[in-house]
C-alpha cells in the first residue's frame, strides 16, 4: 500500500508508524469512567505535538478534547486515530474549523468498528487461534503456544499497521472533500445522531435496572415493571444513566457515585424495590 504525501500534509509515514507502535498499550490504562481514553491520547499525542507545533493553546485544547470517553476494539483504534489526526490537522490550518466535528466523528466510528472488530478479531480469529493452539498444547506439543501466538498476532499487527496509514490517508482526503462541498454540517448531524443511537443501545444492554414493585396482591397483581416497559422499554436504565450523567456534569467524584450506587442498590434490594432480573 502506498500513501500519497504532499506539502499540505504535516504528518508522514514515520509519524504514522509511531502511532502504530503507540497503539499497542491501548488497554493498559482502561478504567470504567472513560475506558480507553488515555490509551487513545497516548497513541496520537506525538502526532498532535507535530501538528500544533508553535500553537501551544491549540495543542492544549486538542489534548483535552481527545481525553473524552473512548472505547473500541483495540486492534482497529489506529484507524480512528488516523482520521482524528487528519481532522486535527485541518483544525490547525483553519481558524473557523468546528472542533466538535472531531468528537462527533470519533463517537460515530467507535460503535460500528467495535461491532466489526469484536466479531471478527475477538469472536472469530481469537477463538480459532485458541482452538488450534489448545488442541496441540494438551498433547504436550510446544507448537500449540507458538501457533496461537502467530495465528492471532500476525493478522492483528498487520491490521493495526494498515489502519494507521489508511485512517490518516482517507481522513485527510475525506475531510478536504466535505469541506469543499459544504456538507460538513450535514455530516456532523448524521454522526451525532449515530453516536446517540450507539450510546442508547449501550445503555439498554449494559445498564440493568428493574423494579420488583407490584400493585395489588396474588396472581392478579400488576407488576410496575411491565407497566414501565409498556410505556418505554428501558425506562429505568435510561433514568439512572441520566442521573449519573447529571452527577458527572456537576463534577461529583466517580468513587462517591460508585459507593452511593452500591448503598442504594443494597437498600432497594432489601426492601424489594429493585430486583436483579
């Protein structure tokens, strides 16, 4: 694969290779509040420093901007990193560039690429590598561990490298094209809608909150949970997520939120207000 470079591009292959190597410890700093955001920041930080050389205020804003929530299959994150650096490069050149589009594009790419990466890399390739490696390892064959290492890591390393280059190449070309056509606003709206849909799907699947309350007694009792599901499925998870979002906006410490959630859950379970499933 070749990548076209010109004077208008700040980054070159050497910079993108550095991003590739920096993508390897992507999950070393994973945590529940913002998940992979520090790994993503580390991956693109050298590129940002080169892009915003001589623009300390813009560099500071970019570093803060890219510390927002981020989560994606680690082996595909260099693609998003490349697109992000291409957009940051445009921001460095243009005073009127809408920086909210950078966050919107990242949010729009996370969900689809995670679904693709989790299915192919973690759900298929890793299982295949484990199956082949384990079948030999149980027989005492040292090739078991070697084959597992090669079958899983060779394709994923190649994918990381390819997406590092392709993300920046496509990103710079794509951003230039939509800037000239004037459809950036439409693209931002679509990306924002997709991002909200992804977050909504995550809330419904990952946040579990059901009430055990009933109106009446015996077999004829009306279950409050069924009433809520009839009005809006996932109403309680959405409500609790909204409360957490509000608390985070108010800068409430995450540790206190976790402790409060645990205490609230114990009390509600003890008095039969909430149930596990």
